[in-house]
C-alpha cells in the first residue's frame, strides 16, 4: 500500500512539473505571437 502511494505521488509530481513546463512554453509562444 505505501509503495503504491509513493508511486502515485511520484507520478503526480512528475505530471505537475510537466504541466508547469508546458504552460510556460505555451505562454512564451503566445507572448511572442502577439
């Protein structure tokens, strides 16, 4: 159970980090375009 929770937490952290990077990339593109 605890191992499963650790894995889920790790996946969530990686996903949130990827989402952050993606969001910054989109923001950069939008500010360059306008």
